[in-house]
C-alpha cells in the first residue's frame, strides 16, 4: 500500500505541459531540470515523443511510492499510447513479465527465482569471468585504440544472459535490430504489431527448440514446468520476451557509463584497481549515480489516485524518474557527487514492489566482474587521445554509443 500524500492535491485546470527533460548534449545527465522540478514541481506534466503526455515524478519519496503502487501498471507497446478512433485489432501483444500481474506474475517469478538468486549468481561467477575474458582478448587482439562499447560493454551482458537463459548468441544479428525497432515501434501501431509478431515468433521457435533439444539453461527448465502444468505457454513466452527486451540492455548501459565515469576520474580507476575490496560498495554507487533510467519506466493509472500533491486520473501515464530519485539530496548526502565509498545507499535503481528487477543480483555481478576483468587485462586503460565518446542526445537512456580507449 502507498502512504498518504504529504500535500493536498492541486486544484484547478490542467497544468502546463513541459518539454520532456533531456540532459545537455554530449553529457550523461540526469537532466538539469530534475533538480529544479524536485524543488518546485515534484509532479510535472511532460510531453512524450509519441504524441502523448505523462506525469513526471522527480522526488525520491514519490518515486518509491509510485513504483510500489498496485494501481499503476505497465502498458504494452501495442496498446499505448491510445490512438483516437482506433479499435484494438486483435494482433499479437508484447507481453513481458512487466505486463503480467497477479497470480500469473507470481507463478513465473517463483519458477525462475532460483536461477537468478544470489547463490545461483555467485556459483556462476567463474563462468561470467570466463565470458568477459573471451571478449577482452578479442579487444586486445584488435589493437589500439579500441571501442569498449562495441567490443565489451554491449556484448558482455548479452553473452552472459544468452549463456544462462539459453538464447543462441549467434542469433543476435537478427534479434538486436528487431529489438531496436520494438523500442521505436511505440510511435505507430503498425510498426509495434510488426515487431511484436517477429519477437513472439522467435520466442516460440526458441521454446520449440528447447522441447526437442533440451539444454542446461533456464528456458529449458521453464519449458519443462510448462509441460508439467506449473506454468502456461504464455507465461514462458513472457519470460523469453522479457529476457530479449530488457534482460541485457540496461546492464550494458550501466557498464559503459561506469567505465566512462571511472576513466574520467583516473584516481578512482586506480583506487578500485588496487583495492578490489571496495568494488561491492562502488557498484552500488554506480547503480545510484549512473543516469541510465532517466525516463524509461512508464506506468498507467488503473484508477484515480493522488500522488505528489497531484490528482492523477485513470488512464494517465506516469514516469517515476529513477535517475532523479537517486540524486535527491534529501536522501543522499552530496547527491551530485560520485562517491565509490558511499555506505548508506538506498537507491531505487532496481525498482520496488512486486515488479522489482528479478535480475538485480546478475546485474551487480556483471558490473563487478566486468570491472575486475578490465582492471586485470588493461590496468592502464585510458581514453584514446583525440577521440571523444559519441552520445545519442535524443535518447532518455544516457549511455555512450562509443567509448574509444587505449591501454
């Protein structure tokens, strides 16, 4: 249950719609407007690229409440934003674990929990390190300067996930462009339906492969539970779609941002390289400080609610801005500073409530192991002379597209 709002709802007409906040070009963010909004308009109305609006929540206390409120649900890209006069076409829906609710969501989380538990991830650390070493060997073999995004931070989480879940890594040249199209597919219903159909067909093919040729992977075990009646086909499909759509991308963004941040602060790079006992605490600070989740969590209100001093109507979209909450100075001392020794760190990066990130332990391991592998392979890693990282300044997900390095 969410707590009662600390201030009364704001009466009167619809508030002004602000332009969607983005970080300054060539920077990591989060948007500068977040600090101002936390003080003056904790729940602001913002315009979205897909010709819709949403409530933009910036304070830590509001973000925490919204994330755990069962009256807020995740929409499918096929159904949101609503198009006036357009009826549901009955086409395929992109239903991942985020869109599942109630007993179906509970059953699926229970079935997969052991594979993503702290103990299971700990037992896979050697394998995760092996995969990191394989990629870094190729980066080194390709010579200096190298691009760490293309060579390591992007493929590493994907390789780890494919190895664990049972998705063929060699299929990436097909499904990665489709996933990019799925993100852009929110703009038009035709594109959303097209890419949804492609992803569902691919997931169905994967499930059929696991039935005919079982492997030692999570998807094979879930297919077995489906055939035994513990799970439904739709629930196993939702798991597969979740792994494809959000299972690895965010981890890659965090790793790229973390490496970039440390390379910009060579004294911190050297400190963590030489004092590995600091890495677990530093990882939590990276998860708090990196602005990856500037606005990628979008929820819909299933009924009228009050939050952040505003009346949110049924059907309204809400964006709890995790990056802003994690920089809230009322919770984090000197919040704008990257402090790898920060002890008290209740960040909300992995969400809260029934939909908190099931892969949190794996994400932490990928960050820690990825950094340790880099420290060992390239102890003198540094930005490449005369080459700056490239950024997509129109994306709310702030992470470098390239990371030129030398060693």
